[in-house]
């Protein structure tokens, strides 16, 4: 799996975007694997403490930065978790 980061902050009028490009290589790890989701979550946590991010993030009523719109956060929300680092692998058996 190759993680390519280009133009991490693209600052526009009143918001910022962070875009990651994930390329599937010859690895047997899929881009939606737990390992990759956790790597993206980790990168997201690193990004959240960058001063440029904290100055330009979308804020809620409590003036705190809102959670990022990300696949790890989406999975966390639908798993009834508050943080993407809390997402666990669940194996189902028939």
C-alpha cells in the first residue's frame, strides 16, 4: 500500500480540504482493510494538531473543531464510537 500526500492543505475562502490519495499496490492489503482505516485515522489525528488545521477547521456551537469528514470517522459513527481509533475488527461467522 502506498500513501501519497500532495497539497495537504488547499485553503479556499472559508474552509480547508485535506485529500489523501491511496493507491493499491501489489500488496494483499485492501484500501478498505482495518489496517488502512487505522493508518488514515492516525494521519487524521496528526493533522488535527497542525496549527493551520486548527485555525481553519469547521467549528461547532462549542467553538471546538468538528470531526473531520472521513471514512474512519464514518465507520466510527456507525459503530457507535466517538473516535476512529476505537474502531475494532468484528468477524462474523455463519
